[in-house]
């Protein structure tokens, strides 16, 4: 059963939170890329909140890793809030959880 992808964007003092919902897969990745392209040039800190995701495939992971690499240039910080077990497993199995700044809850600042 497909769960449609959606995201909510909130901003405060240079912090942009993108709360993702549904399934982050091949069909949803272009939307996330578009939003990340826009916010990564504006925000000092970008938080991807994955708690609302039901599913994420390797395409979604690749998008997150791409923006992790872009964040390394120092223009912005990228923080990932862990999703449910099925989503978090993708990071653990690929051992990419150690590359990213991953939190259990969104940061306050």
C-alpha cells in the first residue's frame, strides 16, 4: 500500500525543519531535492525529521547523503531526526548512520 509523500517546512532563526511523511522513494525524491536545493542556500541549519516516514528506499538515502556531502562545505549543517524502525534500519544496514548527525528528537536551535 503506497503512502503518499508530503513534507512540512518550518523556519526559525536560520533553522529549517523539513518534516517528511509517507514514503521517501524514487517517485518522492525529486520533490525533496527541489526543497533541499532551496533551503540549503538559505538556512544555516537544516533538519530532516524522518519520524513521519513509513518507508524509505535507497533513493531516499542517496538524496540525504548527497546533501550531507554538500553540507560539508560549511554553508549549512544537516541534522537527521531518526525515523521509525523500518526507516532507521536503512541507515544501520548501510552503516551511514555513523556519517550523519542523527538525533532522536529535533533540536531546539
